[in-house]
C-alpha cells in the first residue's frame, strides 16, 4: 500500500513539473513594436530530462519487483 502511495506521488510530481511554465502563465507578446523572439532552449536540457525520467521509471520498477539495493535493516532489540 505504501509503495502505491509513493508511486502516485512521484507520478503527480512529474506531471506537475512537466507542465510548469506553460498554459495560463505562458508569456504573451507585448503590444507595440516588434519584440525579439526568445532564444530556443538548450537541447541538452531535454536530453537530461529524458534520461532522468527513464532512471526514475527504472527505480520504481526495481522497487516494485522486490530488488532492495542490498539494504538490510535489522529491527531493534
């Protein structure tokens, strides 16, 4: 049950961050003289985001399949 909550929070966080800066709050052109267009974002930012998303999905899949990364916690006596 706890794992499902963690997965749901991660999915909601990724979806919230993926749309940050777009939509209602996107910049609109200023009225008046011609305004220079904004520079295009660096292409490596998108590649880093894609790699991070793949690593996040792999981490969740490994946790879901029971792989615990060698961590063994002993209960207190």
